[in-house]
C-alpha cells in the first residue's frame, strides 16, 4: 500500500509495559498482535483488527528511551522524506531522528514541529 502524500499513514504506541498495552487494546478493541523482530533483539508489535494492520507498539522500556514519554506517535506519508525533512527544518522543525530505512516498510524520519508536537514522516515502501 502506498500512502498518499500529506495523509496520516500509521500510528504507533510508545509503551514501557508492552504486555499491559497489548492486553488493554485486545480487551477493549479486540486487537490481535503479530511479533516483528527488529535489530538488537527488540520486538515490534503489529496490532491487527480482522487480520488487517491498524497500528504498532514500540517498546521504550530499554536504555536510551528514559526521556521519551509514553504515548501515540502518528506518521504522515510524504513523497520524499529526505527532501521534506529539509523543508521542515527550514520551517522551524527539530529533527529527533534522521531518516532511516525499514526494509519492506519505508524510509522514516522523526521530528518535532515548531509547536512542539512529535511526528514521524514516512515515504512508504512500494
């Protein structure tokens, strides 16, 4: 699936207690979860509804995430994340994480827009 430029594409929960988060969303919304192994032995959880991906859960309980608040992180599809990030910085955004590739998913950058809200920008993989 290719996201339309400028539209919300994905949502990800940053959670310290992934088991509790999974239980909450399974019990209240009926979500199921598939594990997606990542580098460093970390597991990313794909939340599904009726076997369709609806969101992700990212574990922030490990080192390096002490200053990261729990909460939802939205991702907006963009046509070229590298070029759009340059425009965002010129417009007053701060880069949280430089662009990086996730095989089969897309190219992602994390930023804080001038008002202070965190957001991911993503050029989805074909």
